[in-house]
C-alpha cells in the first residue's frame, strides 16, 4: 500500500492552527502584520530573536504555526497567505481593564520591530463575573466611551462588549464577561473575535483602491460610450482602422487596471465569507438595548464591501463591453476590407480582359508582320531562280502562296502558345 506523497501534509492541515486553551481572567494581545514581498525571511529572523529571549520555550512548531511559552504566559504565531498573526496570552491577571502591554512585561521592543505593516491590533480582556451583563454606566466607566455593541455568545455563556474605537496604541478593545465558559470554549471564542477583527480589516483593504479606481472607471466608461456613438457613423476604412487602434488602447488600459486590482477584490470576497462564518460561529444572542456584532458590522462594513463588489463588477462589465465593441468594429473593418478586396479583384479581372484583347490584337498583327516578311523572302528566292533561267513569275507565286504562309504562321504561333500554356500549368 502506497500513501499519497501529500497524505500527512493534508491530514495535518486539520491541526495547523489549533485554538488556544485558556481561563479567565486574563488578557490577549493580537497583532496582524501584512507580509511584504520577500518578508518571510525577515519574519523568520525576527521570530528567531524572540526565541533567544530568556524564558521563551517552544512547545510546538510547523511551517505555518508556532506555539511557545513566555514568562508572562504564551505566544502563538500563525502565518497566513497575506499576513502573519502574533498573539500573546496572559492568563490569571487582571490589573486594569485595558492595560499597556509594556506594563505587563511583554517584549515591547520586539513587538515594535515586527516586520511588515500592522493591519489589526486587538486588546481583549476576559473577566470572570456573575451571569449578569454590565450596566451602561459601568461599561462607560471601563471603556471611557459609549459602548456600541454587546451580545451574548456561545449559548449565553459569556457577553462580548466593544466600542470599535481605537485608543491608546490604536488597539481595538474587546471586553468579555465570562459566566461559565470552559477553557476550550474560551480559547475558541477568543480566536474567533481576533479573526473577526483581522478579516474585517483585510476585507476592507480594497475599499481605498475601489474609491481611487472610480474616476478612472468613469473616464473609461465615458470614452467607451463616445466610441460606441461613433460606431453608428459611416466612415472610410482608414478612419475605422484609427478608431480600432483607439479602442484597443482603451482595452489595454482597462486590462492594466483589472490586473492591478483583481487580486485584491477577489481576496476581499474570500475574507468577507470568512468574516461571516466567524460571526455565525459566535452564536450571538441579543443583549437588550445593544446592537450585536453582526448587526453593527452589517450596517457599517457591509456597505463598504458592497462598494468594492460594485466597483469590481463595473470594471469586469466595462471589460466585456470593450471586448464586444472591439469585436463589432473589427467585423466592420474586415467587411470593408473584403469589399475593397472584391473591388480590387474586379478591377484586376477587367484589366486582364483588356490585356487579353490587346494580346489577341498583337498576335494578329504579329501574324501579318511575320507573313509579310516570309512572303518577302519567298519573292527574293523566286527572283533569284528567275535569274538562273527558270521561268517563274514571282508575283503570281507570291500571291498564291500568301494565304498558305499566313495560315502556316498563324498555326505555328498557336502551337507555340499552347506549349507555353501547358508548360505553365505543369509548373503550377
């Protein structure tokens, strides 16, 4: 029995990014950094520097995941297709609702040196409480602002609160009231909240690109509309060729734009699906008086993502319209070329007829000329014979021989012409 070469790799993908197992109270700090071109080596060097820190112990490591222990708790590093996530879990501590990570002993210099650009920062605080959501006044005290969303999660085993504001070191802050979560459920919920924030940001990466592309799309749309209006006008072949060149130039610009942004918009679609899955997996239930995470994101994030979808759809639709206009114009040019070629062929046929008639006329004149010279030679011969004493009337003989000479010359020319034609056919 032979195993597939990738059997183990595919099977172990189930365990590539295991959920953390943790208890309340505690803190979770998460950083997601976009990977720059050639950034994998820089990440490896940076991770190696972390492992050299005192008290850091690697517990498991694979090509896409690292799990280690640090003095304050544990660290988890996960490599994704476009970004790398760094998670620091500090269990059993509750000094402030949203503390500074440096104050908790995290390697601030190492964190500041994370390669790439940070796209998501999350500070999540877990507190073990009674099964009663915080009051609005208490939440405003803890967050220092009006809380926007809050909902039960995981069959009302906990409540998640957030204001979706960036404060301090630009963290997205989440406060979790843990009523009776198990350590595994706590880890899964934390992972989902981190992924909701990260994939929300990753999905929105195409929004600035979409906004920047709208003027270019409008300009291409305007040019294409003008081209289509010009297609209705009768033009000569040279003008239609010039129009076709302009249309091909427009198609080239559209393809360049599509190639520049297509990957980003396709990635947005994938991240949006993951975001929706993670929100559903939280099993949210309403806290009276507050929007759920899904409700807030549906009202604020969904319109932005639909803008991206609309812009992407416009670009693809514009590309299809340009292609149809190009095909139509190319067809018109080909039809005009065929008509022009037909006129040329007709002109050539007429010229060939004229040439044939001229050739036939020249052949007739040639017969007369050759016959004339032949009869002249015959008369010279007869005159010479008469001088020898032979009684021959050269005029009578020449006159009688004239039809015969003409017929002989005509037949010879016809035979020679036939041989040339047969030779040409055999060569062709």
